[in-house]
């Protein structure tokens, strides 16, 4: 069912800044009944008077963010599952709101409504369970690397009750904070153990 509009939302137009068709469809559906249009990085001037929702995972994220902020447009960043320091960096740069990939429709609409009126909207982020890991990341990485090491990402995500894209976002965020290349499952596990981010049973290398 479409999200219930808040007072004044019917006049709020939203520019969707993404080059990923599936994400554009998800955002259009989540933002109903608000009017939406998809814009390219060079087209943010078309979004004058609108709220810009920028897909965190689109290839041109930096170009979208720079253009929207240069045009002084209210910005909501959507997608991925950012560490609290990543959210703080977005706010420092000028974004008004952040909604993770596991955020609800209501949260996205609330974020759009807030930035439209000049306010900010930020999630209640989980506390870190160890240096550099959120509770969600720790749970996802342990399942992927320790509990079900022979299963695919899709299978692990199903066991966790999350989407594969959410699990991939957790993996990408953690890899991005490591100071070394960890392309394989084994190398990622070893790097996390070396950092003290993961404890292994005795039978695992």
C-alpha cells in the first residue's frame, strides 16, 4: 500500500537521483503518492523546488550530491547501510537526511517531509559492538564468514531475514573500512580476525 501522505506532502515533488532502474522503481513505489521524476547528474537544475533523493549505491553518487548541494536543493541520501561516521560525513557535507536500505516507506516519506521544511532527519543508528562495526554489520558478517561459510550470499541473507542487497551493503561497507584488499571470503575473514572484529571457532583457519 502507498505510504500515507503527511500534511503538505501533496505539494512536495521529488527528484530521484539514480542510474539503477530497479532502485528508481523501488523509490517511486515507496514515495507514492508524491510526484516524482528521475534525473541524471547533469539535470539537477530541473529539480528546482524539489527534494532530491540520491541513491547511495549509484555510480554517480558523488556527482549527484555535489550538483544538488551546489544548487542548494534539500537532499535525502537513500540506500546502503552506512556506519555512523559515514552518516555524520554526509551531514557535514550538507545532506539533510539519510535513510538506509532497510528503512521503511514511512521513514523515507518522513525524511522527505523534514528536509523540505529545512529540518534534518537522521536514523537512530545502532551502537557499535566493536571498533568499526555496527550491530547489524557484526551479525551479518558473522553469519556470512563463520556460521554459514559455504553458503551463497542469497542463502545467508535468507537465514538472516534480510535482502541479499542489504547483506552486500554490509560487506561493502566493512571492506571499505579495511586498509587492505579483501576480495575473497577467506581474506575478508582473516582481515577481520586480525583487527579483532571477529572471533573464530577453533576449527576455522
